C-alpha cells in the first residue's frame, strides 16, 4: 500500500487482484493437498484490512486488542445456551447424552481419517477434504474463531508498516528490545498457563475457553519474541552472515509453505510413505526441524538463479496478467 501511494499509483485494483489469486491458490491447496490451508483466510483478511487503511495508529492498536477477545466472546455466546441447559436438573441428562454422542462422532471421524489418509486413495482423500472444507470453512464460526489470532497479526503488521519499523531498525531499537522482553515474559506465562489448564484443570467449556484465550495471547507473544531476537542479532555483524539465509526463506515463503504440504503429505499419506498416525510428538518435532533445515539452503540456492520462488512467480504473473521475468541475468565478465 505504502509503496503504491508513494508513487501516486492506484493500488486498490492491483491489491484486490493479488488477493484474488491468493484466494484461488488457497482453495486449490485446501481441496487438492491439505485441508488446513491458511492462504484463503489471509486473502479474506487482507480485504478486511482495507477498512483500516486510513485509521490512526492508536485505532489500529485498539482494534488489535479488541480482536483478541472475539474468539472467546463468540465461544461463550455459542456455549451459553448449552451450559444453561446443563445447569437445569431436568435437562442435564439430555445434554449428557448429546455430549456422549458428539464424542462418539468425533472418535468415529478420527478413525475414518486414519483409514482414509493411511490406506485410502487420492480420490477418497480429495472427497474428504472437499466435505471438510465445505462444512468448516464455509462456516462463519470458523472465521470468527480464527479472527482473533490472524487478524490481530495483520493489524500489528499494518502498525509496523505505518511506523516504518523495518525500514529503520536502528531508530526503533528501544521498541524492539521492549518487544523482546515483554514477548518472552507474556509468552512463557500465557502459554504455560494454557498448557497447565489443559493438563490439570477439570474439563469444561469455561476451562476450554480460558485455555484457548491464554494460548491466543501467549503464542503470538512468543512469535514477537523470536522476531525481536532475530532483529537484534542481525544488528551484530558477526551474526549477519549466519542469519542471512533466512531472508531467502522469507522471500520464497509461499513456495516453502506449499512445499511443506507436498513433503508432509508424501510422508504421511498412503500415496507416499503412509506414516499417518504412526509418528509421535518427539519425532514430529525432529521432522519439522529437518524439513526447515533443508528448505533454508534450498531457498538460498534457488534465489541465486531465479528472481522469485516458483509459486511467487506464478502469483505475480497472474496478478499482472503477463509473464514475469524469472531467471536472473548472468553477470557479464569485466
């Protein structure tokens, strides 16, 4: 937005085309590869961000704070009628039977997921993803549930852009250090409390809402801590060489995101190695580090030969409606 406005160019048509292409990529990803796609949500929230384009920085921060509470408020509103029925001695047995039925249906879906993804064919998987997607992602509940997490980050990104935080890091080092301290403190406290609530608190709707709210504050706070730590380390010359390869991953973020889906579905689904449901958490964490460790040098190698990641190039080409240059021009010998 800022670059287009600085050039005096109308950014809105290009911006909307860009988000429309991202929406299509997200739909294809959700239907054909992995049902947990976030790209379609980013496209929707990117459109919503336009409403805040002319707002003051104070309004943006206040809106981000209020958005944090939307999932908890929505969950409480949805759960309230059921909990009132549960508190009624005459209705409580019926609610208990409904709870049992829902739990049985949830377990049946888990068993069916295990069967389809570990033994089924690609057509079965695609059909299951389509049903899941149309049921969940066409629901307003889904977007309200994700709103407080993702859109808060969109608003904070708009705030950072408005303050030109990443264009002049030195000027904003005090703010970055403050984010480092508060991000670590809040992240550890809130995520720790969320884990403790999930492990030791008695089960119930209020506990679930509280745990979810704690997690939605703590997880982004830790992300801000990591980002601030990297920014501060990058100010040191000795660290710049070690951290520079991460920039290549960032420049090819869309391609890397989709590549992770390709790699993981190949590892876990039946048309690959069929390890769905067979890998525990420690192995899953190790696999995460391994995949990212491969993507870092791969991204750096790619950008030594090409201007964009492959999906970034496609996104840009479809946005502008013409083929974009892909290969880097070789440097002529002196």
